[in-house]
């Protein structure tokens, strides 16, 4: 990386940005971490609350084994150490949406230790970001301040939902790296189905620690920015927070360790609480729960059963399908995208299939903001479209029109081609008629062509296409025209 | 009615046999015990009497009996400590902060009892959130011990925290009651009231639905007038419960079948560390006498050492308040119970908790908050946990040499109501003999064994290895028959 890209430019010289992330990922599970209540998103307030989630007197937590299974798989997918003994602690603080008055979390002995994520950057390089730990914890409920002019309402649907907190080392040096880290992490979690990664629904949230320093110097004082719910906001928050810190220092001040909030409308970070106001959480082991003890063989079995991870899949796509590393990278970023591609490529030219997915389909999804899983076009349907091109039933140009309609309506390609009469004209007699007419009405150009102005060949092709509304089989038109013009 | 006259004061076993023989019905028992409660209301031992429910449950029990569906506690009237959540019946933990709280669920232990056929007569008074050794901390008024000293009529403490349970059983208001024991809360009031109180192994009874005081110590157990009744009652209370992660999956034996009282070959340990300074000679003498009874019954008496005993009390008064400070955080005026509303959230918390909790509960929340605070955690909580495992090791080593340990239950007789309130440390010293086995999670029982010089009851305690309740009950039977404790309290329910 070039010096100028690596450092931030201040008024007094270069600054290095240092970023560490805490990602809270909601565990995919049927029930909450310590109660049997359901975890569906968007349910009416307080409809997914058990007696345990509401912290009724005398209620006790019981660990949901599915959540243990999921976090262990996540650790294994990040090449991390799985701790065979871990402990749940209580993090004590008062808040209306925290019914117990404490959050059950893991503090001194988390279930997953050191691991790493290899992050791919846009310039084609990659970086290794170390994972410090992953622990399991309960989510809190939600305070609703906008339901009543003077009252705050509390929705406990999220209370007790299992979260994995994935903590990185301060290994990132730019907002881009932080963004790439979150995208890669999300891709891995989606591949192994331990978190759906839907940041806008809150099932993945980031807290980011930002500091700046002169190149080569020790870490500066960090600030934490809480609760960022998109990659875009994360990157913007890092940019404006680092700019703020540089300005503070360059104006002779010093950065104070504190917790801040990002305001996406004003594109700035704001003080939430200072270090002095920080809670003393009085962590201690939860006496209602026994330590979590895992069998080494069970962990080994989960490791063996892990599905193919994004980097492995990318290497296979390059090798098996002959794709470029870049295309393969795009395809494996989301597991459903990779699956779509593989089912499309089956029995077809894989590069052709990749071009359709990367070029047309993803472009369309991006433009319309539709997610692949809710797109109206299936891999089978897109395959049929590609087959029509391959079988010379339609031209590539027509295919793009057909694709647009398929994307919008979900209709089959064959039906669209029929309904709109878009089938390629491959009838030599019919094409000959068109050619006769064109050559006759353009006898001057025919003469010029024959005199050596070969560029005009394209003009004749275009005229035939125009006369057939673009449906003429271009290969056939070429052959017929060459035949007619050569004698 | 001649039959009914004898219904008050019967043991659980006698009631069971009487109903089996058709001498009386569950409804007869319920009516007699409803009247019994009315006759001694001055004791303040119930927070809530539930006569309608008792009659309903008794009628249902009689109906089951007529179909030959007979549980192990079929038709037996029981009082339930007000720390057990009972569905549709107010449950307060004797605290203002839960005044008016009616659970929509039933604790696992009481569920087991109702399944065994028992009949609830009411919710027994207690120290607030089970914190106390005097029953003076209840928001619903103190409980009086049915016993009086010879020569004066001053009210005496029943002990605590299960003081209501012990007083009700002692005064013949019920044959049995549930209690909970965190550091002696069943055994100490049992000793003060001259009844049997038993704390099982930690994990033996489910804690689900019992309002938590200190999670790693709380255990439910029976309060009865005889050892046999304690065995019958515990069998019905105990059992594994998937809803309590600390409940242990060990089969529940038929404890009553193991009450042989055969002491031959049994080794009884006498720990030298339980001779504490200032302990009245009458306690020491009773202890020696108890050892002598067991020796004459065929047991071998062995002097043992539990070297870390002196650290048990300070350890307990770090761990229990630490857990309590966190367990009681849920009483915040947001979801249920008392709320003293204020526009400022922080002020609402302060007003609600300030008014909702009594002085002793506040003291323990503050101690607990302090010992868990950053900078103090290692010095207090962590160190206390280490000492706790040393105390458990003491017992493990002792139980290589002996089968059961004999000690006094308390270092002195019951004190007067209101005494020691100004000196919490003196109050905490009540638990000096009961706390070590609580910290080690071991089963222990208090058996009424004699009277003090001024005629208040005194108890002896037996401690056994984990899940050796059968041994405990068997030795307790022997102790009970040797002691021949037949004295009755001054105030007992009137026979109707």
C-alpha cells in the first residue's frame, strides 16, 4: 500500500488510524439463550417473552444448547480456540429494558478464544485480522420512547435473545479495512448459518474503537462508538471520528477516553458518556448456571462437519470453473449467491454463467435494492434463458431485454419470448427476402463495398437487424450477407 | 366431635394412617387446622391464610382418595413459606416491594407437594427476602415464638428466616411446613421453636419458583415435629428439575424406609472448632449428652477438626450478600410490585427501592454491591470463594473418617424479640454453626434435643456428606428417640 493511502493527512503530518471492532451477532436459534421463548423478528411487542425473560421472581435461566453449538461452530470457522470450559457471568446495571437488572454474559472465561479473519481489500491484497475472543450473552429488551408523550414503553421481545460478541484486536488501519472485515465476517457467519447478518434488522451490530497515532508510536487514546447498524455507517463513523481526534490533537488538545454515538444525519460522533460515568458492572459468575463444559470429541466433530467456508469456496471456483479470482470472490461473498451460481453453471459454460450472475443479476439487484433470496428470478429460469442464447433461439441483445422482464415479473424466458415474438429469425428464406430488399434499396453502398469499403458490412448487418426488430440470427445474417456481397 | 379433637397435634404419619383407616378425612383435617390458625393469630406466623383454598384442595384430595388415587402426602395440611411462588396466591417474600404480587406460576417444590396430594393452609411469615435470624425484618410484622421463658411472658424470637414455618409447626397450626435455608434459615428457627428442620443437599430440591436470596446457597427443606415427618415431606419436595440448572439428577430415595436408627458401626464426628468462646455451658452439655446418646446406641464418637470453620461466617457474609445484591436488582418498580413513580428514572429507582426494601435487605444489598465492586472483587468475593472451597475440603476430609457430624444447631437459646437488632454482627453470629455446611452444600438437620435453663428448646445439628440424607435421617431418628423431647410450647393451637 502506498504511504499516502496508508496514512491520514493532518495539518501537521501523517496519522495512522487504529481500529478494533466488537460485533454483536444474533445467533440463529429456535429459542432464546436461557428461555424457551421464540426469537422471530418483527413480532408484536411483548409477544415473545417467557417468565424468565421478564425476570419474574424465582425464575431461573437454563442454557439453550443450540446456542452453544452455534457459537462453537462460529469459533471453528474463524480458526479459533474453543475453550472446553467457559463461565457465564452477570453484568450488573439498572435499565428498564434489562428486566433482571443484570445481563448474563461471559467475562473472564469466554467460550471461544483467539482466532482470525483474512480480509480481502479492493486492491486485491489481503490482511489478517486477529480475533481476540467470542462470547455468548443475552440481548436486552427495547425501550420505546416514541409511543407516548411522557412515558417510555418497554418491549421485551429481544430480551434474552442470544448474541455472540466477536471482539477483534486493534488490527485495522483504515475504514475500508473495517468495512471489509465486517463484510467478510458476515459472509462467514452466513455460510455456516450461525447469524443471518441482517444489519438493518439489528441482527448484527458493531461497536468500534477508534484511535490515531503518529506512525511508529504507541497506541493513542481510543473512543468507542456504539451501535452502528450498517457497514456504510461504520465506515463513515470511523472517518469522522478519526478526523475529530486528529483535529483535537493538532489543536493542542488530547483525546479523552469516552463512549460516543454516531449521528448519520449530521455525519458526526457525539459524546454518550465519559469514562468517569462508565458503569462498574460488578461482574461475577452467575450462580444460577453451571460452567459450560464441552467434550473435545464433540468439538472435533463439529469442526469436521463445518460447511465449505468462503475462502475455500473461492479457491474451488477458480480451480473447478476457471473463474477469475475477482469473480469468484464476488460469487462466494454470499452463500445464496454462490449456490445460485453453482446451480446455474451445472451443464453450462461456467464463465458464461458467472458473467450473467456478476454482470446482469447482481447489477440489477444492486440497482433495485432487492435481495437475492427475494428476487423473482430463479437459477433454473436464468438457466433456461442462457440455454435459449446457446441454442440460437434468441440473440444476446434480446436476452437482456428478456432478462429485464423476467426480473420484474418472474415469468419464464420461453413464455416472454413467445408472448412478445422475440424468437430469433433463423429462416434463410425470410432473411434472404430482407437482404434482397436492403441490397436493392442501397445499391450505391453495395457498389462502394465492392469497391473496397469493407466497413460498410456492418451497415448492412444493422439494416437487416433493424428490419427484423433485432430478431435476426446474427451469425446467419453474417453468412448470408457475405455470400450475397461476394459475388 | 371427639375425632376432630385429636386432629391438632398429630404427626404427618399419624394423619396419613388415620385417613387410610377412614377415621377422618382431608376436609376434617383442613377444617381443624383452619380453626387452629385462627386460635393463635397473635403469633403472626402467617402472612396469608388460605382457608378457601385449603378446603377446596382437601375436598379434591378426598375425592382422589375415594378413587384410590393416594399420593404420599394425600390430604396433609401444610404451610408454605412466603418465598415459594404459588399460582394465584399472593407471594411477597415478606417484603413491601412485592406486596400485592400474585404469581401466574407455581414453584417446582410446591408443584411436587400438590401432586403428592398436600393441602395448602397459607403462606408463612419470614424474614424479608429470607434475610435475618429473628423474623423481625418482615414487612408484615414479626413472628412470635410459641415458647416463653420460665418466669416471664416476654415474646421470644422464633428465629429466622423460616420463623413463621417453625412457629406454625411448633404451635400445632400445621403438622409440617416448607422452609428455605441459605445459611441456617430452616435449622436455626427449628432449634428455637423445638421442631425438626432439615436442609437437604444443595441441588436436591429445585429452586425454580422460589424467590432467590443467594442462589448458590438457597435450598428448600421441611419443617416438621418429627424426623419421620421430615423424611416423608422431603421425599415429596425433592427431585431433579430441568428448569433449575443447579438441580441434581439423582434419584430420590424413600427416606422413610431408611429410618432404622441403627447406630451400630456408625462413626460420629465431633468438630473441636464448634466450641466457640462465650457459648453457654448448657449448649456444651447438651452437645456432650447428644454424643453420649449416640455412643450408647452403638455409634463410635470421633474427635475431628474442621480447621477453616472460623472463616465460614465472614465468607458467608460476603458471598450471600454479593449474590443477593444482584438477585434483588430485578425489583426495580418497572415490571411488577411496588413502584413509586417519578419523572426521573433514577429517582424512581431510588424511591421505589428505598421504600420497598427494609433496613436489613438494604444493608445486605450495600455489602454485596461493595464486595463486587471494581478494586474490591479480588480482595473480598474471589477470596471468599477460595475460602469456601477450603471449607468444603474440610468436610470432605472429615467424611473420610466419619459418617456424620454432630454439633449444636445454635450457639445459644432463642433471644427475646427485638434483642440484637441494633447489632447486626451479633445477629449474624446466630448462624455460626449452620453456615459452614451451607457453604459446603451439605445436608444437615436440627433435632430438638433439650431445654435451656429457662425452658426454651435447644437443638442439635447433624451434618452428612452430599446426598447422604438417608444417613442423616437415620441418625436423627436415634437422636430423637434418645432425647425424648416431649415438652410443648406455651402457646399452642386450641383444640376445637
